[in-house]
C-alpha cells in the first residue's frame, strides 16, 4: 500500500512539473503568439496648426516597419520617432509593421492641419505682392 502511495505522489509530482514547464513556456511565447503591435503616443484624429508633425510611438515584435511606404527605424526598446510634413487639410499617415513570420499590422493616424489665421493672411498678401510684381515685370518686358 505504501508503494502505491509513492507511485501516486511520483506521478502527481511529474504532472505538476510538466504543467509548470508548459505553462511557463506558453507565458514566454505570449508576445510571439500575439504577433506584431504598434502603439502611437500622439493624439489620433487631432487638429494641428503646424505643418511639421512629430510622430512617435512604440512597436512590439516588429522586424520591419514602414511609415507611408518608407522604411522607419526603431531603437532597441522598439520606440520610433519620425517627423511628418503635413499638407493643408486632411492627412492620413499609414504605419505598417511586419514580424519575422510575415504577419502584418497596419495602423492609420488621421490629422487635420489648419494654418493659423495670421499665417493665412500673410500668405495671401505675399501672393498679392508676387502677382503685382509679375505684372510689373511683364509691363517692363513689353515696354
């Protein structure tokens, strides 16, 4: 009877050890199983008043990353930083990350760029001055 109890204790101990090793292995593979991910630190869908937009964020399990079709670099901890030049109005920035198994994640950042009123007035008056100068040059050439 004591040998049966020893066998049960041995079997139960082995099962517990294998379950612990298996659980720990799955826990360590959780990021690989989840696949690539991209998180953006900037506000999405925001209204900005500067044509230069600093885009920053962090990637996990990404081997290769692209921002609007061009290669982007990350540091050792997976953080990235890029400066995007916005056109006036609605802008969409597309980020694509691929892992070593060719799984892909895509994220879009939507930004609306509106020039400040003083800059718009200056640009309008600059255009008027340029048009006037062009007319004056044409008159001089035709004279």
